[in-house]
């Protein structure tokens, strides 16, 4: 892969990472609010919300690793 193509790929990864972080962060915030909502205290609902929260945090972690992508 030539240097210009490599730079394009790195820029694509960075842009995708940035664009994906916003909706993930918003969704994570909503899940956290729901976990505190008195109307959502059913144990099954809580477990489902905690699962979603764990997976969203995992996505944030995966995207965080992409910030280290470089051309060199």
C-alpha cells in the first residue's frame, strides 16, 4: 500500500472513530439515566440495561484503541 493510500485509510479510521463516539456516548448516557429511573427497577430490566451499558463501554474501549492508528 502506498503512503498516500495509507494516509487515507488512517484518516478514514479517525473520522469513523470520531463519528461513532457521539451516538455511543449519547446512548450510554441514556442507559445510565434509565438505570437510575425508579420506573425501571424491575430486575430483568436492570440486567438488560446493565448488559447494554457493558457492551457500550466495550465499544468505547475498542474505538479508543483506534486512536493509536498511524501511518509509520
